[in-house]
């Protein structure tokens, strides 16, 4: 069975959009499959994390749901988003399941910090504490410091940590 036949025959709605996007390649790199696969995985994972995981009984581990997502995608995802997109989505969902039981992100971050000799990543943006953007020396337009000042004020006003 060809990949085109593996996709649902009725070419409408989500399947139609996925078919068009997944065929995008640049220099032989399947960007379209990556977009469809990773995008689908993100939607599935976020919906599950927001709607199902909070309501799980305490005896059902969240990793069981995440493994179920990856399994379902590997088993039936090709019918909606094609073989390549389903493969990529399965990898992302599988990685997401692993992250719930193994702190891979922390291990990778720490390994990179050791290799590069860097401290953990933190914000290095300047902390401008002005209430108005400082005047620039070259006319009425602001420079990059003006933009940073405005961005910082907006961040502080929204309750973010500047």
C-alpha cells in the first residue's frame, strides 16, 4: 500500500490540510512532515495534559496516558496525517512520555552546562527600570535601548519577571 493510499481516501478537512503541508520539502528535508507530526503531537499532548491528566485517579500514572498517546499515534495516526507525520508525532509523544518518568531535560541541560562550562541558562537581558523610554541621541526614533526599556516595562506591567 502506498503512502498516499495509507491516508484516508476522503480528502477533506484536517486530512486535506495535512496532505498539502506534509509534502513540503526543502533540499530533501521533509519540513512538511515535521510540521504536521510535531504540530499534531503538540496538540494531542497539550489537550491531554489540560483535560485528562488533571482528572486522573491517583492510581493511574500520567505516563500511562502519554504512552497511550504515542501508541495510538503509531497505530492509527497514518490514517489522518500520513506515515511520515505519524512517525514524527510518535517520536515526540514517546519522548514526552519518557520525560514524565526520567528527567531527560535536566540531564541534557546539566551535561551541556558541564561541557561548555556555563552556568544554568538565565535571562541576561538588561534590567532597565525607567518609566519612560530614554531619549536617543539621533532624532525622535528610539534605539535598541528604547525598545528594551519598553519591552521591560510591558513585561513588568504584565506581572512577568524582568
